[in-house]
C-alpha cells in the first residue's frame, strides 16, 4: 500500500509531518480528516511512486469509483435541493448554534466527518439537514470543509465560509468556530435590539388604531341610535365622530383599505429597486432618534465582524467584501465598497472610510491607531464593545421615551371616543332638569 507524507500546522503554530498508508491520495486525506488534521500538503513517498503498474491501475480505479460515487451523491443532493427554495433557511441563531456544537466536537477530538454526521442526525430543519449531509459526504471524500460549505450558499453565508476556511488553513478550526459563534450571537443580539426599539412603538400604534376603529365602527353607532331615540341634540364633536363612523361603515372604507394596501405594495416595489433603497436608507439615517441608533448599530457590527475576520487571518479585501454585505444599510454598504477600492490603491482603510463620512469619528480614530500599531483587530474589538454598549443604552433611552408617548396616544384615542359618547348625556340631563 502506498505511503504518503502529510505536512500540517498544529494549534501552537508548529509545522509537523505525518506518514500514513492509504490506497490513494483521496483516502489519505479522508483518513487525516477523521483524525482532525488539515494537511497543508500531501505527497507520495518514493516507494509509492515506484509501485507496480497494476497497483497504480487499481488505485486509479478505486479513486475513479470514489469520484463517481461522490458525483452520484452530489447529483441526488442537487435534485433534492430543487425543492428547498420554499423551505425555511437557517437564521443567525441556528448558524451560531451549529458553530458552537462543531467547535465543541472538534475540540474534544471527534473527527470532523463524525461530527458532521452527528449534527446532521440532530438537525430538524430539512434544508439544514440536507446541507450537513452533503457536506459530510464531500468531506469524507477528502474535500475541505469550507469548499463543501460553498456548495450551499442558501445555508451558509460568506462570513461563515471565510472564517471556516481561515481556520482550516491555520489549523485552528475549533478556535475559529468558537469565535464565529460568538460573532453571530453578537450580531443577533444587535438586530434584536433594533427590532425591539422599532417594533415597540409600531405594535402599540397598530393596537391603538385597531381599538379606535373598533370603537368607532361598533360602539358609536349603538350610542348614536340611543341618542336619536331620546331626541337629544348631538354636540359638534359627537356629530363628527358619528359621521366618521358612518363613513367607515360605508364602501369608502373598502376604497381606503385598498388604497393603503396599494400604497404599501408600491412602496415595497420602490424599495426593491437600488435607487429606491438608497433613498429610503438615507432618510432612515437622518431620522432624529432612529438614525443615530442605526449608525451605532452598523458601526458596532462592522467593527466586530471585521475584527473577527482579521484575527482569523482573512485577507483585508475579502473581509471588506463580507462586511459590506452584512452592513444592513445601503448607504453604509456603498461606503465600504468604495473604501475597498481605495484600499486596493494603497490608501489606508481609516482614511478611505473617513472620506465617506458614514462612521463616527471615534471609531475612525481608533481604527487609525490600530493600523499604526499593527493591532487593528484588537482595537476594532474594543470599538465594537464600546458601540454595543452605546446601542444598548440608546435602546433603553428610546424605549423609556416612547413608553409615555404611546400611553398618551392610546389614552387620547380612547378618551376622545368616551368624550364623544358622554357629551350628549350632559345635554339630556339638562333637559330632564
């Protein structure tokens, strides 16, 4: 059986060599994968090169059979994946949990193929399960984990793939996966904070409107009929509310609802266009309260993601391409893209970003210091910590301001309905007297 020499890097950064016997190179890489070793190079020894022609032919036939089986498996997986367009895609939390589990298994010494097989068996999402099964099949045939993950772009984004590939290249896959899980969990926390800050006033406002419509459509006509039977003269405010109730119960309400639905659909189509999205995102950044919150969130996410990619060894241009896609705002994404072009021309990143004027001066100053000292990843990590705390404080302050405002709005709506119903009663009491 041929002998191969594998060269790999340990977690401590030391370069070592390992000799193993295998029928062919694919089997040798598969054996290394089971041991949790990512080989930088794999070369056959002199004895393997001098093996008889029959052995070489048999080895070639085995490799061809293995390749054919792999192609067949991939073809079946591609056929299954055609129905995955309507299936739920894994979110940030699912991918963070995947990275955490895989890091724990790799750190415990479980072979990567066995780890993927275990996680595929425990996965409940059909699309994610098929992806893990396909990746396990590719890795068992000697492929790289990052390369196998690239075949499932609907499951794994560029950020996950880049960090996995960097971890494989450096021989620190478990550490990189833990860093990836922490990064994804941090991004999910930031997004939830923004959704909570913006979702609270929207939810309360929707409830207030529904209460107003319900009382106006169903409650006011009942009291209007009673007042009409009693022959009471309706005050001006009550008469306005009664007229509004009649208007909402007429066919005009259907036209109004259709107009609102059409307006929402047209806005969605407009926001789907590049120019429309840029215009809306630019307006969002200029909002009095939410604009500053969006900028701080984008700054924290940019610094955290870029720091993690740099620490994992991902090239700066690829890192900028990845953080551009995760910016969440078209204006900030365009600024990062233009800065990437400037960096290609040799301009420092801090100077390129300062020209776009989308990030705070403090973040840019810290980035410049990191570039000068050669500790950009550590400096950006500190900036990310600072702005994550700023986002949390801003969300709390915004919520504390919106809560009394929403209470006043809801109270005003309900109070106006009650006032419209009780005003005629006072005139009826005067007539009785």
